[in-house]
C-alpha cells in the first residue's frame, strides 16, 4: 500500500475505514484540521489490529498530520507572536501562567496547557536551543502586562542562578532561544567556577520602543518580576545583568527574597564591575601565557565599551603598563568623563572615541587583544574577517552571533577566550551574597588568583589547552569541561531545585495557585498554624 504519495484527504479516507477518528476544531484557526495535538482520539477497529501494514500506516499518519498541522493558521503560530500578542492569547485561553518542564522519570517534555502544545513540540525536537531544560515559566506582569519568563537548565549543583534581562523580543521563538541559551551558558559558567549553583535566566520581554526607559514603567515591571520570582519558590535566584541595574534589582528584592545583587546599603553585593574587570585581566594573562607572548606590559588593547566594567578595565590595564588602549563608546558624556578620569594616569596611552551604534571601524584597529565589553553578538562572519588581533577576551555576554563564528576565529588563528569564563565574577558575587561580606573576601579573591584550581586564570588555561589538543574551538572545550562538572550533586541539598519545581506542578502554579494560599489549606487540614 503506497501512502506517501497521497494527499491528506485521500489519506484520511483510507484511515477512516480502519480507525475511529474524533476531531476537534483547531484552537487557533477554528477549523477542523487534523491535529493530534488537539485531542484526536484514535481507536483501532478489530480488523485493523491484524493489518500487517498498521505500524507503518500509523507512522505515516502521524507524520502527515504533523506536516499539515494547522495549515490554515501558519501565520498565527504561537512562536511567531510577539510578547504582547502572546499575553493576549493567554488571556483569551484563560491561562494565568504556563510552564514547560522536563520529567526525569519519563524523559519527556511536558506542558501545563494543551493550548501551548506547539511550543512543546518544537522543544521536544531539540529546537530553540533546548537541551533538556528542567523548567520554563511564563506569566504576564500584574501591573504592566509584560511577559515575564524564567528559564531553568541543569540544577544538579544547586538552585538556578542568573540575571534578569529586559528587552524587546520580536517573537516568542526569539525569547525562548535567548532564554534557553543563556540559562545553559550560566549553568556551564557556574560549574566551571566551582559554584554550587545551576543554570538559570530571568527575562522581561517589553514592547518595542523606548518605554522600558521610563522610570515609572521600569519600577513597575521589576516589581512585577519580583512577585513572579517569589511565586517560583526559590528555584531561580536572580540579579543584575546587561540592561538591569542595582536599583532595578532592589525593586525586585522589595517583592522577593530570591533577588541578589541588591544595593550594598541594605547588605547586598551591589555592582560587580570591579571584580568583573579584574577577572577579564586574569583571563587575558592566561591567554598571553598560553601563547607564550610574555605579559600585558607593552601590549595594545582595543576596548569596545567604556561603561562600568570598561572603565575599571582601563584602570587595571594602565596599572599593567600596556602600551596603548584604543577604546570606543556610544555615549559622548561617558567618553568625556572617562577621558577626564584617566588624563594623568594614561600619559597619552589612551585613545577614547565616541562612535555611532554598530560602528565597525574598531574591528580594523590592529591590536594584541580585542576586548568586547558592551553589547552581545559582536563577533560575526562580517566582523571577524576585519580583525587584526591574536586574542579576543572581554566581559560582554554572548559575544558570537552564530556557532560557526567560533570555527571562523579558529581558522583565522585568533585565540578566543570564551566569554563566560572571564566575566564570571558577577555570578560569584551573587551566589556568595547570602553568606555575608568580608573585606578582601578569600572566597572571591581565590577566583582572581593563580593558585586555586578553578580560578579564572587556571580555567582559561585548561580550556585553551584542551581546545589545542582536540583541535576544537575553545567554546566547545569549555562546554565539554563544564558539562562534566554539572553531573556533580549539591553536597547538602541534592535535587532541591527539582523538588521545588515538582512542588509547583503539584500545587498547580500554572493555574495561578499561590504558595501561601496552598500552605494555609494544608495548615487548616492538619490543624497546624
């Protein structure tokens, strides 16, 4: 029986003789398209049970349905919706919150609501940077109606830890890709740093335009995220990152115990810029030693971004007696302030220019070290060929645009220090914050030493040596080493984060049930107060 050449209508006619098929209207296009995800129930008739082609017939049946799934509503795919439209979809479907989670027992990806099965399907196929992420949580903010998201990757080593990024996403697909990639990267970062923490990421998807810079809106959206974070019961510990400030996280903290990197005046760790810059210098020294190029003294460094980290990095490099620093920033006021700050110390060794956003002239500047310390995705197939450098090492997150960019740098004999090693100190400070503060804290300083096995310097050397031995990009070596370490279980609270997520599922977090309300019900039933 030839099935593959049949159109869908012919295919259904054959099936209808052997199966009892019940279809419901598609939830998005209101048609009666064949859709396994919309509760088609299939029951084999007695005659079909013995039909020798039944396995292949059912297999082709499912493939055909998947290909023709919701053909009338392709333009209305959930993944193509922007965040604002997705929130409207949730309201229309009476979904207060939704989640996607990985079941260790069945090794399957589960969803909280059948209406989001399309997202579940794409994740099950390994798309959208999904790699058995333990949980993805989505909910609209009560004040702003912005879509709030939390991504949990591997938590064997402890609670998921990651900053809160606020930005516009053109669609849900982009949001999921960014969140999945970031949470995994942060999990690898934590493991390589020897931290007892897992991979996590907070996301706030805001409308297009500049509304997110309005002070009142910004306050409200981070208050929203604080309440969202509290509802997750501690499976994610969050803090600052690119696009969020200490004051933003302090607003989160006013609504959630699970926010770190709060203001130092209330006992937090505050900005990690100083430590992050020192970590970048440690990684630069490791790369120079790996290539046997001497020391930082006499080297030329190109610095993309003179913000908080960039400013401290300039100071540290001048102390190391570099030959020259060529730096750019898009903010004229910032450029002038930094020039004035280092006028005496630089002694003519600092060139600082204001450039338009997206300027590519900086890539053409010959140097020993190129240091991206501003926006992500600056190393691309267009910019890498412009570069005349031996080493790339900076503080910016997600510096490459595509995975193939790592191979391109390898081909051009550029040593790329994987970004999540030199910029680890923000995460280190965040994880250590609940354990108190010490002057010259040894738990922080060991990451900046050359003695500790898992210091930034030694981790960078280990990655570069493995990459050279295996003839692979350094990022591949970093992921290999980091993923091995994520298998280690937290010595005191193994599987704690997974148990928290299981509790969220059991108490119907996705249906808007709050922890306090559930706790009161339990107390009433047991007679405890």
